[in-house]
C-alpha cells in the first residue's frame, strides 16, 4: 500500500514538473507560434502581423501550430509519466 502512495506522490511531482516544461509548435516558418506546457495548457499564441489581413489563412495556421505543439506536449507528458511509473513498476513492459 505504501508503494501505491509513493507512486501517487511521484505522479503528482511529475505533473508539477510538466507545468514548468514548455513546447512550441509553429506554422509557415514561424509566422504563427503556439506554446503549451507539458500538461497541455495553452500558454501563448504569437502571430506575425504581416499575415493578419487574411483571416482564413490565420485560422488554418493556428490549427496547424496548435496541433504540432499538442503533439510535442503529448510526447513530453507520456515520457514523464512512463519514467515515474517505471520507478514503481520495474517488471511491467512500457
């Protein structure tokens, strides 16, 4: 039972660390950038002012950048959680 409690504490520590990790997705060579935490919280959207006149293009670029950042955040999150679980379940395949 204490091992389960320790695992829960380790997972909480991992979640806190993920709040301090940021990943960025971008579209069209950096015209649009989206920044997320490792816990998949949107932190920032940066838009180059030269593209604001085309709203449809901006919307498309935002979707691309956000999805790329979300993929990176998923990878960081999964890696962090696997590392935490591995410490407590060493015989379980990851």
